[in-house]
């Protein structure tokens, strides 16, 4: 594969030199993976503590679409792990294929949508959360950090029209489950039309940002 095309169509939000530092060096890459794996367990145990709906009451097959944050960090850990065989080489040499394009695109969308949704949900009724140190500041900061982390992915990943289409379909299906079947992340208030509309908007926006951020696979011309 001609890696000279790797950056074609990519818009860098995170500077390239920062991405290279975190993704080409073993200590920083391993710590990033570890942080995301830790996020999986923190999120999973949080959902175990939720009473409505209790995790035991949710069909196991729907867990990935109920536990948004743990799934986002799981996907990111997997995406970062694909760089482990590339250690010692530049990001331009990172593996790239159709399967990875789907993984990287869906990961980006899940991270960005979860970060934006959390900021929206907390601030729609900020008085129910603020100034609770963890329930507001802790949750908000940790989830908003998903967004810059997602922007590491375009430095070594690509997308395709199919990957973007699948990511959009999954995000919108997740919205249907969230508000049609009550599987949205736990809130201190009942979601209303503003949050529902905002959730759909964040899903569409996350996919649009992915289309803007990623370069296309060299075999697929940029649109």
C-alpha cells in the first residue's frame, strides 16, 4: 500500500507531533491502552450499580448498546492495540485495511457521540448535578476527554462510505433503543423531546465529524 496517500483527506485536530508521541512510543501507547481498559471496568461496575434499568433486566445482546461509555473505551482500547505490532516504526507504517477502517470509524463515532451526549445531558438540567464534584465535574470531564482521544484515530486510521453508513445506522439504532425502550444511560430526570432531538443530532454530527476527520482508504477515492 502506498502510505504516501495515508493522510489524503485527513483533517488533523490533534497535532501530528502529539499523535506521534503518544502512539509511536511504547510507554505512552501502553498507558493509553491501560487507561481505556480501566475505563471499561469503571463503566461496567457503574452500570452494575444502576437500579433502573438494572443490568440484569437488559438482554445481554443489548448490553453493548446500553453501556455506551464502557463500549466506547473498549473499542478505543482495541483500536490502539492494533498499533502494538507497529511499535518502533512511524505511524505511516501502521496497518490499514477494510476491517480496521470499520473499527476506527465506529470507535470515533462512539467516543465523540458519547462525549457530546454526556455534556448535553448533564447541562440540560445542570441544577440536578452541579455542584456534585463527581456526578457533574468528574463525569463531564472524563467523558468530554473522549472527543480529543477520538481525534488520535485519524492519524493512523481511515474510513469508507460503508463504514460511515454503518456507524450512522448503529448510532441511530442506539437512539431508538435509548428513548423507545428506555435504555438510555442513567439520568436524574426523565428525558424529554429536547434531549431526544439532541441525541439524534449528536449521532449525526459525530458521523459527520468522522467523515471530515478521516482520510479514505487509498483504494477508495476521497469524496
